[in-house]
């Protein structure tokens, strides 16, 4: 969306804001998380400025893909955009969990949740483009892209944001609240002095698309190897997304192989369940890390998504945690606005922080635990984890609880997901 076209809407949108503010809130980061937050505020009575620096995201160029959990789907249904997303993504109705070549498998199905689907897999653009189209049709939202935040200044009543829109002179906007949705290297978080805790893992993650000879049968796989988790996610067109975790040097060596050798190594981990594999497009590699921000909120500032936290890719939790952040923050500021409260004051934003920081920490801890327990060959741990898989498969209540925890159906459910 050209920034020149958007400039024409400034006066009409900003005029709806209360005296002393150009917008009620400014969202920095127009990726999936920022767009989802803006969309969640479509009929809130709040004026929103959404700022994105890049005309085309690296995630689109790399063909990034995500598991979309049941709670995330319910949130998008509540927003009103799910019917535009669903035709472009793939459903999975079965998840098979296994430990390397061990024959004991934990299988989760729709019978465990009483739902038609267990979850979905979406390429980045399958979420991004419908959300972009959705905000275009929201009169209370102005979307600037490309536009760059130059500086921020927090005052008692407002936050002042200086923005350069394309090649035009820097403009200044005043808002009640600034939301950082600008990723794990968030400049907004760093400028605010919010510290983070965590570590980089000894592993890197290889992602690639493949086309199997046989139908994927709407099944997602998570195979735990001593080198790290290995996931197979179904996609439309009988394609699959591979998420392959391995120690750094091993991952780099695998990426350096030619296509034939890479497919040979891939097939060893993939197995022959779906027949011969065809590699589609390039492979990409990124380092895995765990990160939790000390605070999710300051006076007139809130962090969401990767700006607030990162986790290991096992279980496909990352994007889903961000979507839950957005639903929680949207609910908190909607309710505060309806009650006549200042949506940018710390007292209001602390409600969001208390809600999401603890829930995210539980999931970050769980993903870290799974990676460490399964990514080793220490015999007592191997025997213990395989006994654990045996127990989970045979204790229905435990199995259902673990599944619901992984797909977001435990803890506090946002109002958006209950509409």
C-alpha cells in the first residue's frame, strides 16, 4: 500500500482522536502481529496508526510458514478475517509424536479435542495478505508502509513519535499509546531500556519446502532426534514444510550439501511413510534462541510478539504466543477505553503484562524442557522420556491436557476467541 495514498486519510482518521492526540495508539511493526492487533481494534472506537518499515518482508521472500493453533484460529474468527485466511492454508487433523526410531508413538487426533480440526499450517503471505486487505477496509486504521520511526519520546499524557514516510520530511505524531510489534531485535524495546533474559541455543534451525510422493493425509509430525526436534508440517498442494533443528556446525554442513545429498539426509529423518521427496526452492537457516523481556509494559508502551519473547520452534509456539498477546492487549485497552480510562497509563497496561508474561513463561519453559530432554543420548534420560511417551499415549486425561496446552486451549481465553 503506497504511503502517498495513505497520507490523504490522515486528516479524517486523526480527527476522530481526542484533543491533544493525533492517534489513540501507534503500532510499530506491520507484520502479522502488528496487523492482527490493528485488525482486532477495528470497531473499538480507537484511531490506530500502523507503521511498517519494509515494503516486502523477509519472511515473504524466504517463504516462512507457521503452525496456526486452534486458539489463534478462534481469535481470527472473532476478528472477522478467518474466512479469508482458511482457503489459503492447510488443515491438520492428526499429530504424531515420536522419539527418533523408537516405535512407541503418541498420536493426537480430533477425537481428543472434540473439534473438526487440530490446527493449521500457513505460509507467511497466506496470513499477511488477508490481514493487509482487512485493515485497508477499516476506517479507523491508517497503515504506513514504507515508513520508519526515527525517535520516540514519552511524556505524562502522550508519547511523541517522529516518523519518516518514504522520502518525505519527518512528521511528528502524538498518541496515547505506542505498541512495539517490531520483532526480536525491537528498536522500540531497546530505546525504552527494557532488558531481556535468555540464551541462544547450541542449535540452528533449517527450514525448507518438500513435495512428497504420497499424500500427507493432513498429518503433522514432530520427531525428536538426539541432534534436535524435526517437524513435518502439511501444506496445500500436497507440500510439506520441514523444520529441522541441529547443532550449528551440523546444520551449516547440511545446508552446504547439494540438493541430492541434502534430500538423502532429509529422507533418513523423514522416513519413507510418504515415499520419495522432491525439494522445492531454497533452504534457509537461522539460530534458535529463548528470550523473555523483563517487562511487557511501561508508561505509554506495550510489547507484543517477538518484541516481548522468543522460544524454541518445537511445537510451533512462537507466532501463536504473539497472536494471544495481541488478543489480550486488545481486550485490555478496549475495556479501559470503554470505562473512560487512559489506555496508555501503566495501571492499565499492567493488566496485560500480568496476563501474558506468566502464561508465556510457562510455554517458554515447556519448549526449553522438551528440547533439552529429547536432544541427548544420556541413557537414563532416554529411558525416562520413552516411558513418558508410553504413559501419555495410555492416559487419556493427561494426553488431552498436554494437547490443549500445546494448542492454546488452557489458561485464560481472550474474549475475541469466544465470539
